[in-house]
């Protein structure tokens, strides 16, 4: 009998080992580990991060895994939940090349919690992270753009499967148990794009996915069985979550090294907005326009994302982080778009309001990529400045260097855990292969004395 998709994937992932990963995959996974920890520590101090930490700590239970930016140890499932929310709370977490999902909140949160619980070493962690990220991206490729267009949020809906694979690897699950974990992940998959607005809803989404991935792997480890046909079955995940899918993407070239392309964020907002920010920064650098003399601004966007992020009058910083007009405005005024720029106190600044409301968004299907943007600025003296960005800063084609990622990590962690701990944690990530217990790393990521 032919193997199901889940069975083929399980056979593939149980054979993962650090030594069999390509150097590029190891590097990508380790770069993302540093980025995730920095973003998670900073996010733990936000309103949504604080609530998530308090919720996790309030439930009690065995002390298995550490809360980022906090130091308290809670059950692995609850650490996965809280850390996933924290790492998605400042809009600086990683992104895939199509800007559809974030790898690290669901996958890294689940893997680190499980690795700490089981006392696993750095080499096992790297292999688990590579497996979880690959699983997540394979499913996104099989399901999108239909998944997104049906209003499902890819990060949690696909991320739960990556979390289950990563966590299961660290639990030493057999191939049969991985199959069951995938089935149980499918039973819990969810997450909607109805998340834009003044609430914390968007921050929440990866939390249950990470926690439920840990649950699926642990239940399977104990012998709970799940459906082997979870992906292609008559009532399976692909039929339930998409109108059109490509199941072959799930098992394509399983016998070949997988190219894991992870992109990073230099700006504290939704990734499809980054191209627009780069356009504004480019014009600002080249022409230094007098903002009081701008007469008209037009932003052409590809149809894939043109109808998103249009809110020109955000009422909270949560809304501002998914507002293209506000982000362009603050890029012009401040020359950057980091977390301090997305501040409730700034939302009514006259120049930011003026520029935001002035920006007109148009649709241009000739733009080469889904995230492509072209900004045209017309001045009152007739001057016209144009900038088009297809590959934003942090993309594979326009990457952030190791030094830039380290600077980002330091800027996010030092205010919370101090310079000494920040440097020690960064050094441990750089040499994670020599780490004998992942818990040593996690315990560095909170203020001294916590």
C-alpha cells in the first residue's frame, strides 16, 4: 500500500541529524535562533507579552521550560504558548520569502520548550528547528495563496505542524508517532486573518499553535494515535482549509537537501509594508524632500497585497504596525521604523496624520513580486521622485549581515537583560553546537536575579 503524505513526511523527518544538514541550513537556523531570542525578549515586555507570561505562570504545574524575559519556569506547553506570543508582539519576527508566515514563533517556541524540558543539546535543537521549519514551509507551499485568501493566518495554521515535528524530534518520536502527531496537529489547526485592528489578536495567533504542537507531539509519544490521511483525506486539512492546493509540494524532492530561505525584519511592522518603507527611505536619502511641500503621494502595489494594510488613521500602535500609510509617513519623518516609532502617543502628530492621509494606494499587476511597491512623490514645485523596491532589506536578495542581526539582538535584549547576559547569550547561540543543555541558554534570557 502506498504511503500517505504524513507517512512519507514522518519517514523523512525522523532521519534528521545535525551532521546531515547542509551548512546553509545550519547557518539559517542559527541566525534565526539569535533573531528569535532577541525579538522574544523584547516582546515579553509589551502588554501582550506580559499578559501571556502571567497567564502561563498562573496555571501552575511542573517547572519544565523558561519564560523569555522573565525567568520563571512553567510547563513546556505553557512556555511555548507565552514565548510564541512574546516573539510575535513587536512585529520584528522573521518571515518567509512570500511574506505569508513567520517560522519562529510557533516552531522555535515549541522546540526550545521541549528541548529544555528534556535536557537536549544544541545539535539536537538545530536539527529539530530545521525539521520544523521545513514542515511548515512545505505545507504553506501546498496551501497558499488559497489558504490566505480564505482568511486563514498561515503562521498558526501551518505552524502547528512545524511545532509538532520539531517537538516530536526532541521527544525522540518514532515515525509512527510523528504520523500521529501530524494528525493531532491537524485536529487543532486554526487561526484567522481577522486580526487587524486595535486589539492584541494578531499577537495571540501563534501561541495556541506552538502549545498545541507540543501537545500533539507529547500525546503521540504516549501512544495517542492520529489520522495518517490528515493532509489528503476526503475530509483532510487541504480540503478543509483551501479551495485549491498542490499536495505534491509536501513531498517534493524529499530525497534532496531542502533550501530553507528565511528572511529577517529590520522594521517593526508587517513584512509586506517593508518594501514601502524602503521606498520612502530611498527618496528621503536621495532627495531629502521638504515634507511640508509634498503635494501628492501614490503607492503602487502588486494585487497580492494591495488590499491589505490600508488604514491611514490607526488608533493604536497595533493598528499602526499594520498600516502602510503610517509606516511610510514615519519613515519620512524619522528615517526609521522601529518599535519606538509605533507609539500610541505619536499617532496624532500633525505631520504623520497629513502624510498618512495623503498617500494613495493603487494596484499595479505589472509589478514583479507580490510585495513589490513603487512610491511616487510629487512636490509643489513640480519635482517628482520615484522609488521602486522589489526586494526589501532583510530579504535573501538584500540580506541583513550577521553584524546587523547582532546589532538588532543587542538593541532588543540589553534594555531587558543587560549587556553582560546579552553578550553571553549571543556567544552561546553562535557556538550552539557545544551547548550540552539548551536550558543553559534559556536561563540567560531574563534579568539577573529572576
